[in-house]
C-alpha cells in the first residue's frame, strides 16, 4: 500500500471488505481456487505450508500494507500457501472482479504489483542461496533479515523457532544454537514466540559482510 498514491490507496480500501481474524485463524488455505487479493491492514499474516503431520514450513511473515493472492487473479492458479493470522489481524479482501476493474483504470496498481513481485523474487533467491551455501548461523541471519522487510514491524518477528527450523531444513537444536550465537553478537534478542531485532541496520550490515559470496577476481 505504501507504493500506491494516496488516492489509489483510498480506492483500494473503498472496494475491499475489511475482515477481522483472531490469533491463529486461517485467512486462506493451500489449494483454495477462489481468486482475489488480500491486504493486511493491521496485525500480521503468517504464510507457510502445513504438512500432513502438522509441521509448518514457514515462508514469510506479512505485515500492514503487504498483499498476497495476486497471482490467483492473473494466473488462475490455486493458492499455494496456508495463511494464518498472528494476533488480532484485519485484512482487506478484494474480489477478482473489483480488483480487475480498478486495475484497468489505475496504472499505478500495475507498477506497485510489479515492484512487489520483483522484490519477493529477489528475497526468494537470497533465501535459496542461504539454504544451499551458508552455515546455520548465517542462514538464520539472512532469513530473519528477509522476514523483517515484510513483517510490518522490522524490530519484531512473531514466529516459533520450530517453524523457522523446519523452513530452513535443520533441527531445532541446531537452529537454537545459531540464534544464540546471533544473540551473543547483539544482532537479535530471543523471546517467547518472537525474535526481536533491536537494530535492523546492524543486522543488514552483518549479513552483507558475512553472507554474500566473495567478489570475482578481476
């Protein structure tokens, strides 16, 4: 929403239905085929995939102003993730019909969606690289940095360590060790069901210095 001009953002809110969700309530389920776009107004939305055994592979945490479900309108594909509310959450829900009508009349919507899609693609590639190449400490730092960009509140991520471990493909014990090392470096603070990032810029600098591949020799 921050990428839209004020008047266009007002039209998006006008053409949407505001729906309230309680903590842990499903906002959408993987496989749903009804097209539409969702935008977080307040609270947060946890996007991931829930396995048959109840395990959760968390993809990202979406905060106020972040959207999801756009591809259901443009590609006619079913939804790929389970999305649940984190705390009391409000979501603007817009049907495909209303969105398409607004999209055809407001080119700024196209620009905002394109920039959002490219940013997400960049974050995804960074995460895949981290999973393939980096030690657990650096891997955890990079995914926390990526999540802080989308969570709405860059200083606090509401997520369980078990979900984060499953997403990274490591044991909870190994992840806990890596997170404690980051905490000792004063990059994060560990809490119950949350990870705090007191200085996001410091974490970003650390990731840039420790997680990026070495430059090619000239």
